[in-house]
C-alpha cells in the first residue's frame, strides 16, 4: 500500500497565496474527490504536487510513502508511483502518441518495455477506450479534442499503472458517451490493483460513474468540508455558494 500525505500545504504564485493550509491523506486503495468552485485552487494543488515551477510551496509538506515528494524531480515522482494528469496538457510536436507513451513507460520502469509487449498493451488499452488505431501516430496532444485528451490520459493510467493518480478535471468537456468510456477506464484502473485516485472536479456528474470513498470540498484554497459520497449529492443539490461565502 502507498500513501500520499499532504500536510498543511501553502502554495503561492508570485506573491499571491493561493493554497492556505491543505491537509489530505490518500491511500492506494481509496478514491478521493476534491470538489470546489472555479478559482478555489484545485488545479494549483495538482500543479504543486506535480512540481510545476510557477507554483511555490511556501510551507507544509507532501510525502509519498514517507518520502519528501517536493524534493524529488518530476521523473522521480513518476518513478515513485505518482501520476498526474493536467487540466491543460502540453503539446509535444514531432513526438507520436505511441513514442510518447513508450518513453513514459520506460521512464517509470527504468527500462524500455519490449516492443511487441508494448504494442500489445497499447492496442488493448486503446481498444478498451474506443480509440481509433490511427491515434497512436498523431503528435502528442496536438489538436486533440477534449475527449481525445481525456482518453489519452486514461490510456496513460492503464499503461503506467501508478500507485496514486491525480486527475484534474478529467470530466470537463466530455459528452455523455465519452464520460462513460473515461469513467469505465478509471474504474478498470481502480480495480486493477492497489491503486489510489484523487479526482479533482468542479462537477458532480462523473461521481455517478466513479464512486468516491471520500469527498473534500475546496474553497478559498483549503478544504472546508469532508464527508463520504453523500456529500457529492448535497453539492449537486445545493451548489458551492454557502462554502464560498464562509471561506471569504
Ligand atoms: P481551480 O482549479 O479551482 O479553478 P486554480 O488553482 O486554477 O483554481 O486557481 C486558483 C487561483 O489562483 C485563481 O485565482 C487563479 O487566478 C490563481 N492562479 C492559478 N494559477 C495561476 C498562475 N499561473 N498565475 C496567476 N494566477 C494563478
Ligand atoms: Mg486515508
Ligand atoms: Mg482547475
């Protein structure tokens, strides 16, 4: 079992403090949802965990199995079993999806997968996500539709098999069919072993397909309420307004 531990995390962009003391523990057999209004700092949390240089950790700690995650390089974080899917993934012109994924698997495992084995895993993953085979030869993230970006994200999960996956707005911009395919992919990943998921979302609808064990409400750069899956139903009915007021 693995645990991602976020302790009293404060994060600034420039001299603006955005995260104001976030505490969260995610174990590898749990699914957590972070829900909150736009601008509450959800993506900032994901970027800080990912080590994005624009997001400065001013105090607090992030530990993966007791090791200081913030002291690790981005590659080391991936090798330690952390996967981060960004709300706005970067384009990698000139690198095909297939090569990008093989490099990612190589980086995480520390050795290149056998070509034939990788080709088989890639094909199975793409089939399961209803991805057209031609997709593997496209430039990574270049001109991807919302749905293609998200399927690509879940394909990475299936191939990389991280211990803890952080998914930021994986549900945004998906029509109902794509949402179902992506949710099924997340559920397959959850069922595939001892894996933890931190699902960051503004909307409650993905939580109808991917049932969280814990729900954390984010407002004003911190967790303002926590509960079980029933909290998502409450948010769907009542919205975030009361939390936004209370955190202001
Ligand atoms: P969410 O993902 O919950 O919508 P964000 O983490 O994207 O929220 O943003 C939280 C706050 O931090 C917002 O006020 C946003 O404008 C600010 N912020 C986030 N990233 C940056 C950045 N790179 N530069 C300037 N401000 C930022
Ligand atoms: Mg826990
Ligand atoms: Mg966001």
